[in-house]
């Protein structure tokens, strides 16, 4: 008896879900712009909770480079030869595969 009730409950839920899905699909095809507008919800106000000066100061501290106006010089001297050598020597793919296969 319990199994039959559980079976009928699942069947009802599946029927409801299919009906809901078909209703949403018809809403999307009928008016896709309205559907996306409803998904996003109400428009948000563009108000800052903190003072504008505090916001500008934070952005200046995070993104400002003190040496921005200084010339970097010759691009070839920016990277040392050791750094170039290390960046060009990458392990082979077979090496990576053997490492990952040995871990599993």
C-alpha cells in the first residue's frame, strides 16, 4: 500500500513539473524580453552605501601605480636571462600524464 502511494505521489509530482516546464517554455517563446526581465527582478538603484571620496580613495590605492610615469628602459633588460630560461623549459606532456596517473 505504501509503495503504491509513493508511486502515485511521484507520478503527480512529475506531471506537475512537466506542466510547469511547458508553461515556462511557452512564456519564453511568447515574450523572451519580458521573461528575462522577470527573471532579473526589479531594477536596482545605483546608490553607493559609502561616501564617494572613500570609494575613490580605495580605487586609487588599489589601482594606482606610483612609478607609472617612469620609463622602464630597454625591454630586453627587464627580464633576466635566468627567468627567461625557466619560463621556456616546460615539462613534457608525457611527464604530466605519468605524474597524474601515479597519483590515482
